[in-house]
């Protein structure tokens, strides 16, 4: 929680209130952890990545 807030604060500092050119809503950076199969080992692992969320992909990210 704290980490996410820190990241968003940093992002806000860099680019204040970026709006999506498609839907016009504010784009938010969220940290998403996705399960992923290792290409050679075939085992599952979790990949941590930052995704930008707006109305366009909100459904995809949050289900
Ligand atoms: Zn959008």
C-alpha cells in the first residue's frame, strides 16, 4: 500500500494528471502481479509490473 502511494506520488510529480486520449479519464499507474509460466522450466512464477489504468482497460485489470 505504502509503496503504491509512493510510486503514484512520484508519477504525479513527473506528469501531473495525465488523461487518456481515448476515453478522457485520468490514467492511474497501478502495480499488478501476474502469474506467468517460465518458458524453459515450465514452472509458475509471479511477475510484478506497473500498468496504466484508465476506463479503456479498467475492466481487464480489475475484472
Ligand atoms: Zn482510456
